[in-house]
C-alpha cells in the first residue's frame, strides 16, 4: 500500500484539520496544533484502559503523539497536547515502533491524537506493512473528532477502527472550552466519512474489534443537556451502526475553568445512560465508579520511543 497523501512541497500550507491554519510546517512554522514539521511521540506502550474489544487481555499498542489541534481547556493529557513532552522520531522509527508493539502482543496499533501527523503516519504504516514480518493487526485512529473529511478520506485503507470523540453539540460550549465553535459541525461531517469507510461493527472470534466505529462521549459536569443532545445527533446520523462509549471519567485538572473543577455526579451519569437507552442505543459501553482518577492518565515518559 502506498502513502495516500502523495507528495507536497515543504512550504505547502497545512490544511489537515478544521483550523486550516495554513502554517508552513515543513519550513519550521508551528500550526494551531503546536506542531512544526517534526514528528514527535511521547509514549508507545501496551495500554489496558481502552474499551474491552480494544484493550483485550494483551493490551492495545498505543502511540501517544505530541501536540493537538483542539487543546481543550480541561485536557487530561495536557503534557502532550501542549507539546511539552515528546521526542522527535523519523517515519522509519515510527514504523519500527508499530512492529515492536505488535511483537509485544498488542491486539492493535492505537494512534492517539494523530491528525496533525496523518501524512507521516500513513507513510509509517505503509512501511510497516511491507516489512519482512509485516504489521498485521488492526489500526485504531483515536481522535478528538475534530477532523476534516478530506484528511480522513486520504487515510481510507490505512485505518480499520475509528475511535472518535464527539465532545459537544453546542457551538457555544465548543467555543468556550476548545476555542472551536465549528466543532459540532466538523465532528458530524467527520463521523459521516468514518461511517462511509468503516460503518458497522465487526468482532473477531476472539471478541476483539477488527473493524468499525466507536463514538466516545466524555460527559462534563453541569452539562447534561448538551450530552443528551450529542447522543441525539450521533444517533440520528449513525443509529446502531456504531458503538457508543459513555464516559464518566472526567477528572478536574488544575488548569480547567472553575465550573469544571468538580467531578460528574452519579445522578448526571445515570440520567445520561437512561437517556441513551431510551433513544434505542443497543451497542454501548458504560463505566462504573472509580474511573475519575489521575492514576488512569499514563506517564508520558518516552517509554517505547527511543
């Protein structure tokens, strides 16, 4: 499989995400995501805290990329989303990391916050799949949902599973917490392209997800109405062609705004679950208490990168 993006000059303006910032990253300019032309990774290791058909018993081979196009005010991975942690790697080294994770028994390769490195990731996947002992496990595109359909279309054939957030239905909330009033519209358009590529939900004989779309929603304290509207919009678009993951693990971080310096109440989460069931959602994951802990945030210590 070749690299789907083709070739572009170093001074080409970046247009990979809905920010469309136009930064000439190949010449050292930094985009709205904070990244220049250097591919940076903060951690590559087996990860056991994803949904069961992603993590399984052996773990998901998770690669955490530095920087982020969205940069939410309450981000739990701020150390990497702001680019403070990460090591520069080549496309060749990234392909080796994929193969090393497969060799460790990973059920899949899990690309966390990959959007701004989509071109390099596609090239690394192509290289890994042509190796002597080729990459043969599914590839998970683990995204905030703030994507351009054109970028996703360029990854068609590279990605087996889309693990996407759908954070907000309200443009006002998206503007307040992520500086992206276009988020709801962008996320819905991106979901449409994900469904076109990988609509449906196919498990293997081992119970692991081989192909499909999981839509995650992290419920924020005090915003139950918006969470319900998110589910309405996604269900209207996708029905039960996707699996829904309703997350109660919001963890207040020091930089979060005052109104988000609390955890989601059990009553709010129970109401959201009841609403989802009332909509007719049948494919879903729900969380029980004890997930809102900083201990669930992995150490971004360059494990597996060097």
